[in-house]
């Protein structure tokens, strides 16, 4: 299946003006009365990337998704073995910056 950029024979970084010129050139090449199917393909391609907003939507919704294994390769691996913190260290980290009466249970009495 061809992308709209391939149908119109333009680069993905083409400007609105370049896309419009390519569309008009293709319409002259494939007028609807001579080749209706090709005209529909050209028209649909132009409508999907006509403006900057539509090009962003096309990139967001119509590009092929990445393979999950490729995504997993992008996640950095930790260097070395991760250490599990003990309960006292976790409680200390949670209470750090807490009001004094919460940090010191004896102060609440």
C-alpha cells in the first residue's frame, strides 16, 4: 500500500505549496473521466496530507506502529543489580520533609 507521499511523489518534508503543485500535476495526469480509480487515489492522498494539521494527524494515526520488541530494546537497562531497600530506609525516605510531629512519634504524645 502506498503512502500519500508516494502517491503524490513528494517528500515527507514538502511544504503545503509543493503538495498542492504535486496534486494538480497528478490531476492533470489522471483526470477523473479517463482513470477514475487513480483520480480517487490521488484525491484521497491529497486530502490526508493537505495541511500541516492533517500531516500531523496522518503521522500520528496512520503510520505503522513499532514492534514491541523494538520498543523494549529502546528501554535502557540498569547497570548492575538493583538493591531492594529495607523498610526502615523506605519509611525514612517517606518521612523526610514531613512535619516534625509526624517524623517523631514520641513528639505526638
